[in-house]
């Protein structure tokens, strides 16, 4: 995950750079990461330029529309994604990350 965020040149193949195995996508041209238990196929929507203080680096957010979802059966329980079965990693900011270790349900309040 960290290697794929490196500021490489556009012609660098990130799959080769990270040594990750590819899986063919169904609805979009770019491949997906084979080892990932969940993959989203997305169509490009827009790029939003964000404030930046570095004259040599771009700071942009790329947005897309999800058009396909792939979920491994191994992480499902009763047809629902079971986060405790694969403990996803989340980026918190700076150089900090975390894994999901405690999952609980909290229902939305009823507005009636």
C-alpha cells in the first residue's frame, strides 16, 4: 500500500514497481489488485486540485463512480462483509495507520 503511493512518473507501472499481482477488471480497462479481498471498479469523474505549498508536487483528489464491486466469499458472513475476517488498514494522517480491531453496530436515530 505504501509503495503504491510513491510519487512516480506517469510511465511507471505501479504493479511492476510494487510487485503486486494483477486481476482483470470486468467493466473498466485498468486491472485490480488480485490479493485484495475487496476491489472497486471505477470510472473517472473528475480531478479536484487542492491547496499545495510545494512548487514541485501536485496535490489533487481524483473522484470516480463505482461501477463494479468484487468481494471475496472468504470475508462474508451471512452475505455481509465481515470486517473482523480481514481487518482492513486505514490511513489516519501523517505517517499513522490503524487496523479495524473492534466492530460494533450503531443505528441512525429515528427522525419521526
